[in-house]
């Protein structure tokens, strides 16, 4: 299909050709800045990379790439490293920048008093010349792009957004915000105390020029907790925007002397609310569209208005839900949320407008029929979440997998610990093949040998465990 090919071309990584118009346009933009951040998401969704001068970027990086340690994708949240198969001599990989992602960084410019921009990238091997120095399969953006392209070649594209829940504390990371307690959910007066910061987040993200547009802001159920939703975007734009959003929020809050965190459950309890837990979710809202933008999940001829494609998509996600949990809940801390949170599903399930199921399906009119996966935690990597849903959904469509009964009270149980979810991922041949053995092996090995080795695998709530989680995850997630 011509349009599908156009979609692929739109987002591909360009060769070392300094004359390409996309690269020349990026170089022209970069020349107006002092520093350029070259950013890549590691497997944990953490921003890794380097900041380079505008001169170095325009003369070399823009078309030659940037060297960086080849194994950083498998780093833990605390930058620990476990040797992986394929590391070779611990040489550098090469970050290839993506011109379409070049953007202004208003928050970085304000904090540094310099003109700062950023560009996202994907990584290529430098140590495999016999293979043409291919892209690293462990690069979550590259793996995600492959699934988006596979979906496009089937004649579909995915539109997605998140409900970002995060908690803001004083800079010591344990002191709650004054005037935002458990009673302040959806309270405009409580939110107003922090409107300057929240509106700054909205304005500065909009200023990137990438279409990162805030739709709504509100105070959440937990003390010091907020939720921001973004305007849905198609494919890689969604995943890029989600990646940029989380790090922008953390940096903008730093500018206010505060600390934002997306980890699932940073505290066991609060002195002013001893029975209150806070769970940071990252509900994954998505819908499927044809290339010419007709809603693929909606069928007015059906009693429930859900198309066969929608039902098969649900069937695929439910079939592979145990494996998907590893990416939806990728930290030890995520499973404390499973243990204490009534509104998170414990089995592969779905229901129309049902908040107690894994997939909450919202059916209204054609333009607003979509699915919300409520298992996704705030700590998840949106590239991995997007790609594993596409892989599972494609399997559902191709094999016409029927979903379990709607609102079923029993079903396939989801893993309830990180170790269990990693084992479930390794057992799912289709998901492993779709994402690639390198990505899966690096993800599983690093989590087992770094996260679990450091923090254990228990989900039981005790103060020392939460303190360890904060030390390990809170600075970067």
C-alpha cells in the first residue's frame, strides 16, 4: 500500500548523507541553539545520552551519529550493569538521530540560561561490520518502530495516549506537598496551589513543536498526586511524546525545588493518612484505525458496536497478557501495587466501561471507541508497552482469536511478581519473536540480575522495602 510505505519513510533513520533535506533542515534549526541533547530510551524508559555543543552536532553528529557504550540499554535504574551476550569488547554503539524528533527544550533552556534543544535517536552496532552494523534489537524505540511498520503494512495504524499519574514531593523526596492530601481528589482549589507549575508543564511541552498537547489536569486520590492526560497521537509520535513528557515533568518540577516520580508505589503509608496508599498508573488508551483513518474498532451493525477486529484485538491481548505484564509492570516496586490496589485486574479480562477489568473498553461513537489497559504502571516504558500490544493485537487479528467472556469472574491469572512476569515473557514464543531475542534477553537478564538481586522479589509491604525502592528507582523514574 502506498500510504503504508509513506508512513515507513516518514520515520526511518537516515543514512550518513549530509545533503538529505531532512538533515539539512535539522542542522539549520540546531545552529540556533547552544547545546543539543541526544537522547535514547533504555529498556527501562530512562533517558540516556549525551549533551553536545551545537557546533559538534551540526558538523558531525547530525549525519555521522554519536558514540556511546553499546550495552547501556540493559542498565538498571541505578545504572548498574550485568554483562549480556553480544556486548563483545564493551565498545561503543552509534546513536543515529531522527530529524523529525528535533525539538526545543524550554525547561532546559530556563534552568541553564542557555538555548537548549533535543533530538531522539536509535542505536546501531559498530562492532558488527560483517552484518552492516545493524540497529540494536535491544533499542526499545527501534523495536517499537518495527511493530508500527508491521501494522502499517497490514493497512492499520494505532492511536494512543496515556493518563499519566505522578507524585510530587519536596526535594528530599519524602516530604509531601502542603495542602494536597487524600481528601483533595479532583479538587480545583487544591490544584490551584500548584497551577503555576502545572501550567508551566503544559506550556513548555506545547513549546516543543512536536504536538505534545495537554488535554486535562487534576489532583488524584493520593496525597501529592496529580494526573495529566495528553492529546492522542498516532504510532511513534505517541511513544516519543510519552517518553519526552515523563522526563520534562521531572525536570520542570526540579526547577520549582520539587521532585516528581512515576514509580508505582513510592510509599507504604503517610503520617497524615496512615491507611492511604498511592499508586501511579499509566493507563494505556489506544484505538486502531485504517490507513485512511476509519475507526477499526467500531461497527454500528453490532449490538455492542464493537467490530470483529476489536474483538480479535482483545483476544490477542488477553492471550498474551501474562507476557505483556513484564512490560506493563517492569519493576519490583510495580507489584506492590498489585498486592494492595483493588482497582487493578489480577487476570486477563475485559469489559465495557468496567474499571475492574484489565481492558476497560469504551464504546461511544466512531471517533471515541477505544481500549484502556489499566494494568500499565507509571514506571513502564511507553515504547515497550506500545510494541507488545501491537504484537499481541496482530496475532489476534491474523488468527481471529476470540476474547474471553466479557466481565468474566475467572480467567487466566496475571503474574504477581516481577520474577513471575519475566518467566511468563520468556515462555511466550510469539511475543519473544516479535520483539527480538536480543531485547527480551537483555530485558529479562538485567531485571533478574540487577533489580531482583538488589531488591528481592517479595511484594509484601514493609518500610525498608519501600525505602530501598525509592533509592533504586526514584531519581530517574
